[in-house]
């Protein structure tokens, strides 16, 4: 399995920005499909974004569309989540996941499979918006 390490979480005021990073530490390359999920206390894990790392197609959940941007740096085996215009309801533990999918499957994996879309996960990074 790919080992993933998230970083960049922290506390920020509403309207602020944070950039999360997800580094694949045990693989020479990024998996074809990388995704970000989040889980607030007492709630289910919610998929919010995915990116096809060969070509860069991206998908966003409605809850973050227009505010969050997923991107990659293949040379660093890292995927990023730029979060702007943060709201208190964005407070959660954020996780990244990895899987090998075709581009079309990557764009629908979270909607179709939820947390089952990815088999490799990081340990998470906490984001708190007040």
C-alpha cells in the first residue's frame, strides 16, 4: 500500500485560507487518483475533492466547489488542497486517499463509492475554523 502523510492543518478564522499537503512517502509516483475527505465529530467521512494525477482532471463536492482547489506536484509526489473562504462548518479532520483508477472512474469514485473509493489513507490533519 501507498503510505500517505497529510500536513498543513491548523486553526484559522472564518474567511481565512489554509493549504493542506498529502505526500506519498512510500511510492516512486503518485497513484492515478488522489482524493481528499473530511470528518467532523459525530459525522460520517465526507469526500470533497479528487484529482486524476495523469492529466489533472478534478472533481469537487458542492460543499467546497469554488472555495477549494486540489492540485498536484508529481515531482514531489504530493497533492495539495488549497482552502479559501473557510467557514466554521469546514472544521474537521482532513484525510487524503489514493487509488489507481481511469480518469472517468476517478471523477466519479467518491460519488459512487464514498470512503470505499480509496484503499490507502493518511493519518489526517485537523482544520479548525472559528
